[in-house]
C-alpha cells in the first residue's frame, strides 16, 4: 500500500490553502475525506503496479524486499485487495463529490496506462507521473469547489517532473549496467541527458514560482509579501539537488525529503511563511 507515499496526496490541500478556506471546518473535513480516498485509490494502483513489476523488482536492491517481489504476499491475495480498495474508494468518491469522482477516474486511467504502456515510452513516462500530481491539485479543488490556479498547476507540474527525473537518475546511477533489466525505459536515458532535463525543469520551476508571487493577480489577492517565500523555494530545490548529486539519494523522495532535517526545516519555513502571509 506504500503509506509513506501518501504524503504525495497532501497536494490535495493546496487549493484549500490558497483559496483562503483553511478556517472553514466543513470544507477542511471534505478535503480530508478526499485525501483519504485518494490515498486508498493510489494504494490500489501501487499494488497493481507491484504485481506487474514483481519479476523486475527482484533485480532491484531495495524493491526486491517489497511483499509481492519477495513472495511474502501472493499475487492473488494482492489483486483481491487491489480490487477491494479501488471499488470501495470509487463508490465513496462518488458520494463525496461527482466532480471529484471523475477526477479520480481520470487518475486511474492515467495510472493504468502508465502501468501497462506509458512507462515504456521515453519522456512520456516522467510526464505521466507529473500529470498524476496535477490531478491531485484538481481533485482538491473540485471538492471545495474552487477553480485551481493556473500558476499552481504549472508549479506542481514542474516540481513533479523535477522529482521524477531525479528518481530516474538515481535508478541509473544505483543499478548502472543492470538498470534496463529492472526498468526497460532506463536504456533510453543517461545521467547526462537527465541532468540536462533537470536543469531545464529547475529553471522553469523557479521562474514560474517567482512570477506567480509577483503577478498583479496574486498581489491583489494576498498582498505584496509572497515574494518573501522565494528564498525557501530556492533553498529547497538546491538542497534536494545536493542530496541527489552529493549523497546519492533521490530514489525515494517521500523518504529523502522527510528524513533530511535541513530540507524539512526549509519546507516548514515555506509553509509557515505562506500561511502567515495569506491568513494574517
């Protein structure tokens, strides 16, 4: 189920924060319910992906310890729980909000296409991962409901690409010559090629976020202090690049981010500063 990766679904709360509705308890509870449902749906997808990739995961020094790859859990039992999570979550999603239900369906469609096809196509594999994060933002917005900010979607897309490309780089460096036997698409990448894409995405992300904070629409809505959060974003990106290039991390962003104290301090600083600027 990979509960540690449920942190990705915190993106559902983004629209709630930036729509200035964080002090509305019923709306917060609705988004919280969406978070739980999206987490169960994502877990169903992770189980399906692990069933499909069981043989290849056995060639990976870390993934070979996963329950299905290590044969600690049978594929039949795993598939049963996958169907249970997905069916129950879809029914509950429809009851929560019909627009939320359709966003969830779109996420599931992309996830299935990724598991069976898109993860084998160079560049589209990481773009599909990025699309999943964008749909998380949309899912959180339709529950409220509000229209998600164009800038928020762009920044999320670029951030997700940054993390996905860093993960591909880690796999290449860690597995070296055996990388394609674990993930076929890795034969289409080289560390140098990925570094070029990471550089482009990093620049785009920093520019997009900076433009968002100084745009007339943003400053009219939140005031002129949001640019003060830019240093936190700069530090967070540079710290993560340090972990990837100097510490050999990046393969498990949900772990690398949470357990790196300097990075977490920077993220918490950004969160607190954004909340103070928007709500005080």
